[in-house]
DNA sequence: AGCGAGCGCTATATAAAGTGAAGTAGTTAC
DNA sequence: GTAACTACTTCACTTTATATAGCGCTCGCT
C-alpha cells in the first residue's frame, strides 16, 4: 500500500485501532530520533561523529536512541577492537525505509521559512 | 526543491546550519502533534472530536498543541457563538503541506509489523 | 425545579523525558 | 607527564507530558 492510499484510508475517520501513523510515531518517539536517522542516511557513522553532528545532544540520549533504534532492528551496531575501540552505526534495510519520512520532513521544513 | 534533492544535499554531511529536517522537527515537536495533524487532514474537526479520536491525550496537551499549531500558521481556529459554543480546527494551506509527512509515516508504520 | 450530560477548556500535582557537567578506563601522541 | 581520543555512564536539574479534577454555560428529561 502506498502512502497516498494509506492517507485515503485515514481520511475515513479516526484511527481507532492501531494506526500506522501512530505505530511509526511510537517507534520514532524522542526528540532526537529522526535526526539520528537523518545522519545515518548518508552512510555509517561512529558515535563521536554523530555527537559532533547533532549539536546539543547529550551523550546519554544519543546512546539511548541508538540502543532503541538497534532494538527495533532499524540500526546495526558494530564494535571494532581497534585502538581506541570504535563503534559503527549503520541503518539496516528496514531502517532505510525511513528515507521517505526524512525526505518529507526536509521538504516541509524548507517551505517553513 | 524536492524531497529527494534535499536528501541528496543532506548526504554531504551534517547539517551544521539550520537544517530543514531539524526545522520541521522543531515545529512538529511533541508526542501528539503529528497525530493531531493526521486527524485534521481528513477535514475540520471540533475539540471534542479530536479528544475522542486521540485516545489517551490529556485535554491540556491537546489545547496546547492546537495553540502551537495555530501560532505556526498551520491550523485555523474558529469559534462559533452557538449553544454550547463550538470550536472548529482546520488545516491552513500551509498545514496541508504536511500531508507528505503523514503519508510517509503511514507507509513506514505499515511495514513495521 | 432539579439532575445529569455535553461543550471547550483550565488548574494542580505527579511522572516521564531530556539536559549539562562531570567522570571512567584504556591508549596514544606530544 | 599530560593532554586527548574512544564510547559511553552517573548524577542533579529542568522541561515536557500525564492523570485527575473542576469551571461556567446550556440543553433535555422528569
């Protein structure tokens, strides 16, 4: 089902039962979640790269969001036994499905000057 | 600029300066904001209709979100001097631009079973 | 006349989420 | 030796959301 078709179904009334929009928002809850996803859309990133890019995020929240996304199967985490040890985060196939959301947000944000 | 083009620009690196995704998320911040928008996409709604549809929302938050959306120019609020007085909320032209976001969320939420 | 229901909220108290500064443990470059 | 990099954790604090109660009004019912 496409986004447009889903929208037409939504138009019939309130989502009484589990609505796909609500499910998406439950998964993507949290102030920084979609910004982490945005950064990962351009390829795998290390913890410190994300921290630098997401100006203002606290390390606690970044770690929490990455763990949550990993638990959802949206992000893959890989630790390398280098020196100092580095960790890489990468979107899974399923995680890449969020491209459309980020695109739509970017489009909307661009119109809101 | 389309969503895809914006995505390609994002791919170059972190959004150091005001990123459209970040701007969108700032505006749409809050757990219930996008669910309110989802409901309003199918036409104008009254306060009590929204409250019934958004099972679990507290009246305080609903009022706050509607006020915020109105302040952003995304929602139009109209009070009728009927008995009892009714209030109608409706998406503005600018508010309708969020259709793409809700569509993308619905599409993603549908894949996350 | 009195009762409860519906309208669109607001008030107050409490729980959850996020912030900011600091700390941890190991390694390496100056 | 000391400062920095790595990926985080801990703690005290603020911000945000929830739960519950209530307001002033009018309507229909009895």
